[in-house]
C-alpha cells in the first residue's frame, strides 16, 4: 500500500489580550486555503489553531479588564474560536494553553530537556518587554525601548536557563541540511545571520507571577510563556502519547507565522526540540504585515480592521480572495478599500463571474439547459482544455511554496484565455449556422469553468460550490481527483437555472464616503 499522505499545519496561537483583527484572520486564512487544498489533493490533514493564554501580557490584560485571568481568557479565547465560522476556517482542532492536555505536554518537554542536561538554575538580570514577551540585550535597546518600540523593564530573579548558546552550530547545520525549513529566503538569511552572530542562554522560568504552567518538581517557578506557547503544536497532536496523532502527524509540515515571531519559531523552537531529542518541524513560513490605508494598525490609532466589518461590506469569499490575491505572500502590504473594490469588480465580477454567467446562460437558452454534446475538437479547443488540465500541477507547486497569489494568478490566466476564447468563437453567433460547433465550444467552456471552480475551492469555498452546483457536479466529484478528462462533464446532464455568483460592488450610502 502507498504511504498515507498526511499534512499537519498550524497557525500561531493568538494572545488573548484583544479581539481578533484582520492580521490574525490573514494568517489563519492562508492556513485554511492550504488545508483545503491538501484535503482536495488527497491528503489527510490536521489543521490547528488556538489561543496563547499564559504569561505577563495576558495577566496584565486581565487585570486591566478587572477580572481574574481564567475568566478573561475564557472570554477572549471564545472570540478567536468564533472567528472560524465567520471566516469559514476548516480547522480540525482549537487548542487553548490553559487546557490540561497542554500542561502535560509542556512538562514532559521540560523534563526531557532537563534530563538531557540542557536546563540549569541561575540568576537572571536584564531587560524584558512584556508586549513582546521577549528579552533584550542592553546593546539592542533604542532610546531605552525594545527595537520593536515596546517598553522594557529591568528584571532580576532566580530562573531556570536553557543552554541556547550551545545550539549555534547545531542550528546552522540544521538550516543547511534542511533548506526548506525557513521561508521566504530573505527571512532565512536574516535568521542565519542572527544565529551566526552568537546566541546567549535563555531564561525560561519565572517566580514573580503565577499565570503559567508550573515547572516540574519546582512549582514556585512557572515556564516562560514562549516555551509554553510553542509546545501547543505538540500538545494538540497528543504528545507525549506515542500513538495517535503524534505518531501520525509529527513533525508538523508547516508552522505559518507572521514575520514578528520568526525568531521564536526558527531559533528557540528547533533548539528546544533537538535538546529534548525530538524532531523539529519541517517548515516555517513567515508572512508579511498588513497596514491600514498606509498606517500601522494599533491600539493607539484605533484603526484595526475587523474581519466582520469587511465581510459585512464585501461578502466572505471576495474578502478571502482579496487577502490572498492582493499581497505577494511573504511581503508587507497595505489594505485599501479602493484595491478591494477593484479586485471584486475586475477579477471576480468581470473576469470569472462574467465568464460563468455568459456560458451558463447560453447553455441554458441554446442547449435545452443540458450539458452540450462536444463534436470534433479544434486546435483552439484543445489549447483551452490543455490549459485547464495543466492548472493543477502549476497551482500545486505554488501552494507548496505558500505562494497563494501566484496560484491565483495561474488560475486567472486560464480565466483570461477562456474569455478570449469566448470572444473568438462567439458561440452565440453559431446557433443558426453551425449548432454542432456552438455545442462543442460551449462544452469546452463548461469544462474549463469546472476546472476553475474546482481549483478555486480552497480560497472561495462557497462561491466555488455554487459554480459547481450550476454545473451539476456531484459532491463526490469535487476533489482534485476529478480534474482532467476522467471527471469530464457528461453531455445531456440537466443543469439548473444559471444565477450570478460574483456581483459587482457598487458603493452607496455613508459607507461610500468612509471607504474612499
Ligand atoms: O505573537 N498583519 O500572538 P499575537 C499580518 N501568542 N499579520 C498579523 C498582523 C498584521 N498587521 N497582526 C498580527 C503571538 N498578525 C504569540 C504567538 S505562537 C506559538 C505564539 C498575525 O496575538 C501574525 O501571524 O500577537 C502574527 O505572527 C500573529 O498575528 C501574532 O499574534
């Protein structure tokens, strides 16, 4: 039997200090599209997201809200859980770091690192930024603040340390031996140069507050929130149980993260795992940062875009499409309403929507609302069908590099080719003169639309499903196994009455003024 194809991918677990905004939604959306792609491509997928609930930052947010940390985390974590139905995420699990399965995994990881001689007790004195939950060297401070702009405070206490300084060479060897581990390339270079410049041992416990996982055999210490947080990827797989998901899914295929937390994922995390004698994940991809109409999104500017706002205004699938199409994945980019409307009206309404609408309406009118019968194929027919059949290989390669915008570009090249074909073949003009040729051209177009709809499913699940409904493609024929001639539409299949799927966005009312 062929080895099972499995794929385990994760989002960061989000801090429960605030409600989710479009930045959080973006990371999870990219993972959702990839998870859906892999399932359609025959993989058994585990797609994990969740919330990061310990540490000083969360404890302070609870204090500010005037509630105990558990009440606070229960409340805010729910907002992130509720995002799944709002954004139509298909995550298989949602982990909270306050769950018992998580504490157990953290303690086991700690014990293994300790048993292997990589944890020791010492005294820490240095600068700590609660907002980043990170330590900084004196030499890294800029005008008395962290390089990220976060406030730092002097911090001195007895802590457990991890011997990170010993992991410089093993990490460099690991990056060398695993060229796919860290992407995109610019981030890889950044991390290699950071590690090459030398690493210091890392303080990994706290005694000054209690909101965390207790250190095994020394419960006056709690674990540093990043050891705790990173371990979520294993606790959700059932570690340390050797059976079940852990055996089937570890090492994870992909941790998707924002560029702000790449150091934790590509330096600390593989070092912790190697120290515990465990296998690091296969890949970490760090994407870029969204700004809002040119400005950084922040609490002080109160300019966070929420997914709910966007969806209310533009609809879910157009928002999903825009976010993954507009930015080259990996780069920073700017959100603007103007760009959003342009994508909706051009790519979706004019290009794909109009193609489907024109073709399906003609089939409905001129082919008795049934899949037409194709006759002999011309060179132009063969060319368009070959483009449709060739999409999977290209799109798959782009998904495997997390280049979602390029995958969509490849699909829209075929949309463009199909629209040119409609204009050239002008099937509506053949109704009287050459109905057989008209039927063939409409069949070729319907087949092309079937391919486009199947491949658009990961990014726009609802709209693609409606397109496939209009082509009477049964549920069982919607995986990528149905791409190509083997799953071709059958002549004579009755089709439902066509309806528009991607309406143009027309600004009206006060939103128009706010939108710009
Ligand atoms: O860092 N643009 O959680 P967090 C794009 N708990 N992505 C953005 C963004 C923006 N403007 N703002 C946030 C933490 N993100 C830790 C993670 S993982 C073991 C622990 C996304 O709530 C991006 O993915 O601060 C970033 O890495 C993440 O939200 C940070 O979420």
